[in-house]
C-alpha cells in the first residue's frame, strides 16, 4: 500500500445554522490518499482493495474516535476514486472489511454504516452520510458531512474517508415522524 498522505478534519458545532445554541457536537473525519493499484485496469478480483480498506480502518479509526469530545454515536464512510479508476474500486475499499475496525473503534455498530463512493477529479467533494451506530432508524442522527481534499484524488489515487460524531443533527425536528410506507 502506497499512502501519499493522511488527512484529518475536526469540527465542533455549538449553534444551529441560524445561530440558536445547541448541545455541542463534534464530528471528525480521517482519511488516506493512496495509490489505486487497479487504476487503468479492469480486474474482476478486487480483494486487495478489501484488505486495504480493513488495514486503513484499523490504522485510522481509533484516532478519529479519540478526537471526539464525547462517546461516538454515529458514523459513516466514503471513497473518491480518481478518474483512472472505477467506482467499484471505491466500493471495494469501503466494503466488506472496513466496517469491522470501524465498529471496534466506536464500541458497537449494530446498524449498517452509511456510505458513499464516486469517481472524481482533484478537489472533488463528497457527501459522507452519517447514521446512528446502533439504531438504523434514528432520524435525529441522519446527517451528512461534506469532505474534500484539495489535491486529491489524482487520476491514479483513491481517497478513503471515515467519519464519526458524538451527536446527531442540531435541533432535529423530524426525529419523531412515524415510518409510513
């Protein structure tokens, strides 16, 4: 695995978008910019990317959790693949081995980890969904954090991102709506 760099983003939210005070909430994103070993190639077996995702999760996720002000309650993951790659390369990074180290770091994880993957050029932003780690239908924890790395991904790179938060949205007002099919 060739990692060009790792990235870290931390924010502490103390008011909602209109300036009304709220319970403070911290969101942290960690990530790695790495060479895509499958760039420019169409391979059926992407198992090497499964393994890379698991390794990076184990390496970076505990750092993200340590930077929260409170215990982790929600999480998410995302990947941006450079244009010489394929969206499946991002999917292979975030599924199926990244979840285990993420769940270990947050001390739970009964709910699926929300995710997003796409192909993009240098500086492409991605909306990483966040959801409660144990309660899949906790509407108050349906959230998104937009992330970008100014100089990545280069065509032959992948940006792998993992996010964690110690709270849900500020002043959620749709958290008690019954589920209607």
